[in-house]
C-alpha cells in the first residue's frame, strides 16, 4: 500500500519533510519513504491511497492515562473536592469502586475510540477498579485488540482498599505481564502498576518486589503528584519519595515515574542516574492545582521526560498546547516551553516506547511500525521542516485527524471508526454512566 500525495512529516533524525510525499507500507511496517511520483512509478501494483494534500505524520503517543475515569465527564460530585486528597478520595477513589468488569471494557472502548479519532496510536494506561480486579486488564486488552490500537497496561496496586484487594492487584499485574510476554503481536504490553508512595507500605513494596522477580518488567507509579506524598514519606520513612523508591529498586529505564511535581534536585539526580522516565501531564496538574513540575530542569539534566494526559483529555494536541504555555507562565519566560514540548512528544515519548516495543514508533522511516495519521489542513502560511511543530501547536487539533492507521491497518478513515460500532458503544456508555452517577 502507498499512502501519498500529501506533506509527509517524518520526525526522523534529519527532521525530513517531503512535499508531495508518500509512504510505502508492507504488512505492518514502513518499507520506504519518498516522493509520491517516484513511489507510484516504482511500485505500480500497489494499492494507492491518495490523501489529496493532507498532512501525513506518525501517530501520537500518550504516555500516561486512566481508562477507568471515562464516566467522569460531566459527572457531578456532591462530596468535598477541595484539595487534592479530597479529589482523590471523593471523586476518583469513589468512581473506581463502582466499576464492574463490563464497565472497564466499556471505558476502554470509549477511551480508545476517542484517542484514535485524535490521532493517538499508542496509549500507556494505569488502571484501577477495586471491586473488579481479576481479569480487568484482559477486558481492556480485548477492547484494544478489537479496535486495533497499540497499548500498554498495568493495574494500580495500593493499600487503600485492604490487603485482599492489594494482593489481587499484584496477582493481576503478574498474570497479565506473563500473558503479554507470550504475545508476539507487539501490540499489547504490560508494566507493573503502583499507585503512589503514600498508599504503599513497606510490606506491600516488599511483596511487589518479590512478585516481580524474574519478570523483567518496569513499574508505572505516580510520584509526588501532590505534596502529601512527600509529607507522608518523610514522616513514616524519613526519606523523600524518590529516595524510598530507589531503596526498593523500583527505578530503572523501564520505570515510568508520573508527574514528579514536588521532587527536589537530589531526587532529580536519582532519576537521572537510574535512567527513570518521567511523564508530564500539564492539564491534570493545573486542574488539580497541585503545582507545576520543574520539567525544564529535568530535561536540562538529561532526564527522559515524556508527555501524557492523565485522562484529562484524549487529545495530545491539547496536552502539547498546554505544556507550551504552562512553563512560560510558571517561569515568567516566554522563550521556554515550545522546544521542550516538541521534544517531550516527538523525541522522548518514542524513546520511552523503545523500552517495551520491538520496533520504532512515533517516526516515519524504513523499518518503523506503520502507525500513521493524516490530517486535513490547508495552511495559511508556509509549512516546512523548520516550523511544522508551530503549525501543530497553533493551527491544528485532534479533530483535524482524518485517517488513523495502526500496525499497517486503517482503524479510522474519513473520521469513521472502522473496527467497532462507535454509536452503539457511546450510547451504551451514556446509559451506564447515568446508573453509575446515581451511586456517586
């Protein structure tokens, strides 16, 4: 198959941009990139998808989200949500307890559908459903497989729902990690999920480390999102959160430390020395009023800081737009944020995925997976290799995505999801959300 007659943004090492460009796709890989004319002349028997001047670029990567929060959109919360701990206890930890396994699968459907419609082709999720733990990751996997999106999953181990549920969460992670290690599709991956230091006792972390021995996996954990996480660690263990995780050998190149809002320079140095990945979620941090992480310093130090949404949105354009301006506002410096945001999404997120997937993602080049999107965009100013990211930030949104291909197969064409019945799924979600809302 040849996808062409558009402007190809490769995001390769040379920042190549090809006007009137094209991509040759063989099976689930990109086989060649070049001019449209050259490729259709060279490969006359290939099916040709003429995008009629659209942008052609790599699919987006969301490095942290929460599928379980899908029913929250528009939901009223009558309990106190003043302060981050109350938000957790009265909103998120209240909602996740209401979910059945079928809710989990329905949430996965709606999240993945919306992600695909916004050009997201790979999503790393961090799941919680305390009264429906056993089999929950498999339910999400079923939805992901049916829809055709690439994903990485984990279950959030925590002490907050008692030891029985804690142990079920450990078991769910272990079983799913083993399942994914025997899956050769390279579409479904697993990490070992942990909530946060302040809901994980030493006893639990010892159990987690014992259970993870020999699994060759990484951990996915919230780190110092709110200041309480640091207060709790200092009070109980006389060490800061990152120091505590380091002592338990949680941190390494496969670990995702989410947020890191309230970490100090020592903790940043530990993250750097252990090659731990950090994921920034700017809209969520602002919405929860927890503060702004010092992403600029972390990136200057060489820490791999990626970009996610924390489920605030399923549109990475939104997350990029917010990251760009948040750090300007926070530092009173209008020269920062732009280049760092581009690096988080287009360099660091693909680098993060190299720890888990066999072939490159987030790039259009020979040998990379064919995760490709097209966008309807008629620029009013010149677009070239020096300014395409400016066009993405200031001229485009997820709703401009026209086609989404994952692993060499179209899952959306002309804004229509091809693999599942979007209308039926959304109708089911609306109906079930009404029932869930009555319980909140």
